[in-house]
C-alpha cells in the first residue's frame, strides 16, 4: 500500500467519522454525549497526526529522494513475494 493510498484512506475514515458525529448530533443521553466527546477528541488527534505525518513524510522524501525510492522498491518486493506465495 502506498503512502498516498494510506493517506487517502485515513482521510476517508476521518470524513466518515465526522459524518457519523453529525448524524448523531440529535441523540440525547449521557453515554451518547460521552462517546461523542471521546470520538471528537480522537478525531481531532487523528486529523492533527495525519497532517503532521504528511508534512514529515514530504520533508523526508524531499531530503532523501533515493532513500524513499529504495524503501518503496523494497516494500513492493516484499509485498510481491507475499502475494506470490498463494
């Protein structure tokens, strides 16, 4: 899985979680409110981490493009070997 695809997938999860929080906004009850509060906090942390990881990854790739190519090639080789075992 490429970093780009992973980032897209994580963004989709964040978007889905936001939609879920909006959909349950009218729900009442102490348990629901606590769950929503925890979910919102986790969502904010995930969003910040995703943004930070993207920035760091961008900087690393720009500073070490050949290393990034080598890591991607190695990951592709391992993935190819694992998928070829079937």
